[in-house]
């Protein structure tokens, strides 16, 4: 299938920027919801081409293709789009899991737990309770 170069570059740059691409199995859709320019059929065919070459890993579930970029795919798209090696997809960026210093109130619930569950009544309807 012939795909115009600007649509191919738009799809490849989106895939490289995000690291993943979700494509609905709907060849009659006019446009892809996340990528401006190409039709959904063009995105489907490009993902199929990349998957056959081993540049992406595809998981199909509930009429959606979930395409994940592999290490070989990152190198291929980096050379195709002429990007420097410092730029990596969003899925490969290290995120800050926790802030270094947190203001914790250590004695916030020192009275025996959270206030909503601090019920000292005996009994109830559960096992072993009662009067």
C-alpha cells in the first residue's frame, strides 16, 4: 500500500515519541484519533509492516492492536527520523518514583489507627461477636 511520506513520518515520530501506539481494527475510520494526518488504515498497515520486521511487538485485545516499540525498532526509527541518541521514547525515560523528602506526620494516627476505623464497640453481626 502506498503511504505518503508525511503520513509515514507522522506515524513514526508519534510512535518514537510515545513508545507505544494503539490502533483500532477499523479500516474504514477516516482518521487515527491520536495522530494527525494519516487514516487508520495507513497506521494499521505501517504497524503491520514494522511488526513483520520485528521492530514492534503487537498485542491484540478487544479489536485494538497495542504496538510496543522494541530496542531494534528504536534504532530503526532513530536512523529513519535522523534523531540523536540522547532522545528516547517516553516509555524508556526514567521517572522519579518518590520525592526525596516527604513531609510525613508520623504521629498523625498515633491513637490506634485511622479515625473512621477506630471503633471500640464489641459485638456486631460477624463471627465471634455478640453479647
